[in-house]
C-alpha cells in the first residue's frame, strides 16, 4: 500500500490542477505566502477519531485533509507543522498525522480549503466519510476530510 503514494498524489493533482504543487518536508518552508493545501495521509492501522461530540472509525488507507493557513510563515510553515512528529496535538487532524506512516501535501497560494474539498469530491477519486470532521466552522462542506477510493 505504501507504493500507492504516487497513485493517490496523481489523483489529487488531477483533481486540483497544476496550480497545486507537491511539497514535502524539504521544500514546504519555501511557500511562505498564505494558501491552502490538501494533506494526503496514509494510515497503516485503523483509527478511532473524536471530533466535537462525535466519533468515527477510519479504516487503514489514504485520506485527504483540506486546510488553509493565513498566519506567519504561510502555508509552508503549516505543512511543516503537519509533518512534524513531535508536535502537541491541537487540531483533530493532528491525531491522524501523528498516526500516519506517510504524509504528502499539495498546496497553492490562491485557494480555499472548501474548493479543495469540492474538487476532490467531484473527481470521484475521493469521498467524504466523516460528516463534520475538520469543518465545524464551515457551512458549505460535508467535511474537510475525504477518503481515497483507490
Ligand atoms: Zn469547507
């Protein structure tokens, strides 16, 4: 399953278009402007996630989390934080990134996480699986976490 990283990244890239660039631990700090991103998260083990008053089970597999960063350091700093294995959990997605065996990111300067979620969902390669996850302050999306259909 680890080898599928190119497949899931290609599917996300196709859904999001060429404005999005693949950023990893080496290059992510270079994107200092505000922006949005899709984190591609590989879970080797099923995870129980709690968010708000809800909880849900995620099977092993690939997931896409859609987020945005407007603060200092821009989207690069945010992605670097997501990739860090030593961060203190703050957001719900931190539980997933800390459990992940692989994380890849696609980011763009002029984008909104809701557009990313909509594009991934519309592509047919990803689907919403936990209504409300990551989108508690969003009125337009079912969630900001989608599962890769592989
Ligand atoms: Zn949204």
